[in-house]
């Protein structure tokens, strides 16, 4: 399942509150979309992102998944909202599956596509929720968890992989 999260029409996997956020005009609790066109050689979808504000979460929800397969989640993060400073907490993100399993602890948001092999237990119910957040209290513009693109697929690897394994590939490389 592929999603370009920065499209004006929200991706089906992007979890919005009931009413689509109409009761949150400031978008403090509802994901927003935006973009930053900075490189003509990159796909537009990689230069637009869904993001959360301040301490809000950005949540992706996937349904109708194979209950017996292991899955691979690939994410292209989007960072141009903040100066590229590896010590700036606004550039750190964490991914949590189903509200309890940390897929990625708080780390500097990579600019390459990152792949996460998910344990079969995370999708055994046929559903998966992945929540992205930044460390609490991040200041600045407040834009956090910029995610441009996601891919969720059945993994071709063995089922003994765990959620904490991750590999980073060069831009456009196979993950």
C-alpha cells in the first residue's frame, strides 16, 4: 500500500479525527499537509508531507492486512520545515505501532527512505496503527513528524524479524 501523504486529498491511511478536523481550525490536533519545492530532480510527492503540530501525533492506520504475514513499512521523512541540525529536538521523531511497540526510538529524522521489518504479531489482528511524534515540548514552528511517503507491503523475508530492525538505503535505492 503506497501513500503520498502530502497530497491535498488525504491519503486513506492518514488517520483524521471525526469530521476531518473541522472542529480544529488551528490544526493543533489534526494533521496538516504542506510542501517545500527545493529540488527539481526529486519527485513532487517526496517534497510534500503530512505533519503534526507541536505535541500532536501523526497516525497512519492500515486495515485488511494479512494476519499471518510479516510486513515491511518504508517511510520517507520530510525535514525542510526546520534547519537541518542533528541536535534540534524538532528534527527527532519516534514511531510507535499499535500504541505500545516502539518501531523507532527518538532519532534524527533520516532523509533517505527507511525500512522497518514489522513483527507478525503487530498485524495479527489484520490492522496496524503507526504513530509518529516528536519529543514533548518542541518549540519553533511546531511542525513535527513530516512524512512524505509510506509503503506497507508483505515482507519477503522470514518471519523471525523484529520491529526494531531498520535499514537505511540511499535515495532511490532498494530497501
